[in-house]
């Protein structure tokens, strides 16, 4: 049982860097532009201890509400009891990255727009709604050469 309750207690595996990702932070990390309203994922980088979020926020997704030269302010929802509390945390840019959670939605919007424009040019209607996967169709197993077999145990025999 652990007996330390520090700010970074029990984070040995949580904050470790990935395979071949050790060493200094890449310069491209600092060149990524963030703007208010962006959706970002919080992933603490152990190579930079300044501006590191608390271990609770590691792996969370939030919305940028403030941008400063070295850090951004992120709004994260935290479950406390039976309600959500909006937490505002200030995190350096080394510990965040743009989230891909909306990418599938944005791709679908573009795909639907293209399909709609193409159908309108042809003068026909197209269904753009997502259709759930239906159950597989029924099948009949042929019984002509598939007669049931009775399985009985083999009697025990000694070979001595």
C-alpha cells in the first residue's frame, strides 16, 4: 500500500514517455497554434515539469478558453458527487495536443456535402443519414447429406 500522497504520487507509468520518444521536447511542439474554442487532449510530458497538470487531468479532453505566450487555459468537466463542475486549468503547451475526437464528424460533414451537391446536380435525392447495421439475414442449412450422428463413448480396453 502506498503511503505517499504527493502531487505526483502513483504516476510512474502514467507520465512515462513512449518508445523512442525520450529526450528533449521537439521544437514543433511550441509552434502549434492554439486558439480559443479548440478542443485539446491533456497528456502530461514528464520532460517539462513546469506547467504540468495534476494527474487527474491526464488523458482528459477540454476546450481552450485562454491563450498566453507559453500556456493555454483549458476548461475540463470534473464529476464531483452527482454533478459536473467546470474546472479551469492553466497548462503549458508541452502537455496538450489538438484532439481528434471531432475529426470523424468533420469528415462526415464534408462527405455528406459532396454527396448532396452531386445528387442535386443529377436532380435526385440521396439519403445522408447514418443507418445502423442491421442483423444478418436468415440462412437454411441443407439437411440432405447432413444427417445427425449419435456419439457414444468408446469402451475402455487394456493393451497389456
